[in-house]
């Protein structure tokens, strides 16, 4: 199987990570035989970045014959990547370590991530503050044209990231703080539907149900708006309405991040002050509709 670095084959699973780590370990179940797969990627030193980003890539070969291509990108501010061949909502485990993968370290990372989310109980205020900052940045005009284009790209990406953070923090805080909503989540979350529990393990699983839900929520890609829309409706009774506009913006953000501002058809994506202004208005209205419904719960 051959790959062209300028293109990303679908389906794929995106993820992000701390670019300060030395190594990244990824683990997931093969889509064909369900055998556990693991890959280790060296993370290039950020000091070696020349231009916009550094990359690292690798292949996984399952015993059943399935192949998986993984690529990561490192910028001065973030690390992100994708695994080609698995869906966008497929569960993976990611871990940065000194060389050995173990569940204790993974659970510690989950706990840290969870603590950061539950500490953000004012998720709407956090979103609005971030949007105000991005609006102020958008008012800045840089003399260097290339630098100005890079700034517009980062602002656009920031707006979508702010939306994603709100959707994540609002859902997790609201659901885990209510037994009623937690029960609805367990009953309707599609990833749980194919799981079976033997009677002798029923009590143990009951004791761990909140932890299981917490881990599953943290592994959800919250810019997968079609999936997240269903979760909000099934669990909280919150209706997103049309997601056409934010979904289109998410797709555009994908090309800005993973193709450095080019589509897979090799068309350059234009992002200017007016486009960002319109995006901020659209995303603010989208989030305001959700927040208004959450306040009535």
C-alpha cells in the first residue's frame, strides 16, 4: 500500500498530544480481527522546527493482514495526528512514556484530563472569553503577508477548538453530575450497545460504571458533530438544530490543520478577516442555542 504525504486517506482517526513528550504510544483494536495493536512514534524535538511544523510517521501491520498508517505533526504550540484506516469515532489509547505502556499511566492521564474538564464549570464563560480574545486577534493586521495568513489560519482553528472545548466540558460536567443523565448516556451511547457482561462480573461493572462513562466521554472526538448531536439529544434532550454551518467549518479547519491550508483537490483555502468574523458569529449562535437549553435543564 502506498501513501502520498499531501493526501489523507479516509476513514481516519484524529488525535492530539503533548508535543513536549519524547515518545508517543498508540494502541487500538484491529477493525478486522480485534487484536490489540500498538505503535511507538518518536516525537521530533520542537527546537528543530523549521517553518510551520515537523512530522513523523509509521506503519502498523496486524497478523490478520490489515495495515494502518499513522502520521503525527508537531508545531511550536501543539501536537496532532491521525491513523488512516479506522473511523473518526474509533477508540484509541494514546500515551507518552519513557518506553513502556501500562494501564496505570493511562489512567493517570485520564484523571488529569478529567480534572481539567470538571474544574471548568463555567464552560460558557470560558468559551465567550476565548471568542473575545480571538476577535481581538482578528483585528490585528500584520505587515508580513505570510505571517498574517498564518495568523488567520490559527485564529480560525482557535474558534473551532473553542467550540469543541465547550461541547466537551458542557456535556461531561452536565452528564456526570446527574444520575438521570448518566443513566440515559449508558442506555443510549452506541459504543456500549455491543458490550456484554456476565452475571458474575455484573456488580464489579456496576461499581465502575461512572469511571467507564468518564473514560468513554474523554475519548470522544467532540468536533464529530453528527455523533455529538445525537449524544446531546439522547442524553440531555438538547437539540442542536442544523449542524450544516459548523460542520462545514470543522471540515475547513481540518484542511487548515492537516493540509496547511489546502484541500485534497489542491485548492488553497482562503481565510481573511471577514471570513473569521462571520465564523465567530455563526459559532457563537450555535453555542448560544445549546447553552440556552442547558440552562433550562
